[in-house]
C-alpha cells in the first residue's frame, strides 16, 4: 500500500511536492468505508484518491513521475551491463527556470509491504545517481539500511547485511538497491517486488490490458462470476473467446500519390509478416439477447468485440482484469484519465468497488475531469487533490483539506465550488476570443 510519494525537478514540478494517502485525523466522514488502518503505525490510510486540475496543469505529470521511479527501480540493474556512454537512466527536468538545470531530480516513496514500512528514494542527474537511501520501520522506529552520497555508500551492517561488501561494486548509473536485490537481498528484494506489483495504467490506452483480462476470464472461475453482474449493466449476456486471425492489412489501400507510400508499404509488409508468424490469436466475442415480436428472448447473437462494441464498453471490459487483480491482491492501482470513454455511472461504480467492496486494502489513485465524482457522497476532503500551475509554469499539488484560501466544510458542494473557481485548479478562460472577424 502506498503511503506517500514526493517528487521534484521533473516535468512541471520544480520544488518537491508531496502526495499522501494518509488520512487526516480531523476528517471523520466515511472512516470505515473510505479508509483503513495502517498495520505498521495504526494511522488511517485512504483507499482512493482523485486528482483534478486544468488541462496541462500536471495531473498526468504526477502519474508519469511515479512511473519513472518504478522504471528506474526495475530497469536499473540492466544498466549495469552497459558501457558508460550508453547510460539509459534519464529524466526530463523542470525546464522553465535556469537554476534547475544542474540540480538533480528527486524521488522518494513510502509504502507498506508485507506489514513492513519502507522509505526509499534517490536523486538522479544526467544519468548519474547522486544520492540514494533506504529506511524501514521496526516497532515504530525508523532504521537506516543504507545511505549513498555520490560514490560513497554507507551500509548498516547490522540491519542490512545483504548490502555489506557491495558498496564498491555499484556503478554510478545504477541504483544500489537493485544491485543488492539482484544478489538475492531480502529487504532490497521486497522493495523491488513492491514496485513490480504497483500498477500504473493509462485510461486512454486500454489495449495493453486486453490479453491479461482474456487470460483471466478463461482460467479464473471467480473472476468470470464476478464480471457477470457488470456485463448485465452493459446488456451483455456472456463473453467468450475464440481463435482467429489478426486483422489483415491491405497494402493496396495506400493512395498512390501518398509521398510516404514506399515507407508505408515496407512497414505494412513487415507487420503482415509478423502477423503470419504469430498465427491465430484469442478474440473476444460478446453475446447479446435476440428478441421476437413480443419481446421474448429467442436466441443469443454474437458481436465482434473490436468492431461492434462501443469504445467505452471495450475499455471497461479490458480494465476488469487489472481492477479485479488489484482488489483481490491488495495492490495499488494508478490510472491516468480514468473517466475517459466511460459513462459517469460506470466511473462511480469502479470507485465504489474500492470503497465498499475492498477487503484487502487495495488502493485506487486516478486523475480525472469528471466532476460527477467530485461530491461529498463519494469522497472525504483528504481524498481530493488538485494540480495548478502558476505563472512560471510550476505545478503546485494540494488536497482539498489543505486548501488555505477557504475553509472547506465536509458538507460543501465540492463539484459546484470547484467549477466556480473556489478551490483553484481550473483553466483560465478570461482571454479567450469570443468574437470572430
């Protein structure tokens, strides 16, 4: 479970900003529904968090930053095999102020895994790890496991024996954590394992989850039973899979006058050859009821999932695998543009799964523009976050409970107040031209 994420000098974030899933003690609403007790410190952790803000305000950048940190952790050891001039570790720093050009990017995350709390972070610049640290909590006391400053690594040999002797065997472009984990380090391995189970997905591109959902539907009877009530809401009677050839590509469909015709023909030929190597693939078929003149069900009709179902239906079905897996395994799921293509009631349904049917302390963190969700009936004040850029292009991140401009009551109309600009984080339309010549 995620507790806190801090990031700085990356994309639109200049100074470090902090995102937290810790429930505020002053907030009492939905205590038994929207939050749970952290087993390591007996504080409240939140089951979900919604991030709002204008377009280009930094919502996606926050999620990208989490993804960048995950990528560093999972791919760092691979970089140990590269030459110095082949460094892969890179990050886009905050580009709008000169003072940040030579400053490192900062990442730190606090999480609980297997009833142990960890705090891990690093600073990176131009592919070089400038600092790195790992702590864990034992009986409410935070213990240092290792600290790295440039080439110097100090290991707690009593609590982190697995790292002893590896201090001088780690390249400057490789995380010490992953070096130790690759050599079967216990504590370091658990940190890497948690990152592997951290789910980060895009609500705009759901195809990447289709195969996982199909596989789960074919092999997991509990998942298949769980999906049926959701299919009912889509007027789908059943889903099946069948083997079929992938969509064909017609090279002759390219206009002869297209200046890129030759390049496209070569590309299409390569894709066609690749398709031939793969042969048949699993295809989804959705089944709908067929009715007679008296509206009595007489048969079931198969629909091709790719061509006859709506984009929203396809997205929801593709997402069911990751959602179910997150809920049953107690993972953390981070989604950009959760509401894209979905009816507001379907988005509300997904959120309610994490609030009311979440028995393993799973978490959902998502960015959205859907103000139908921005209501006191669904969220506590500490679950709602905003991103807002200032005049210098810097993103500020704050929760509704932290907002200083006005005192936000628990019974406030969050959606109306937000759209009226009371909480900031909305687009400025004052200078938009309203007359046309």
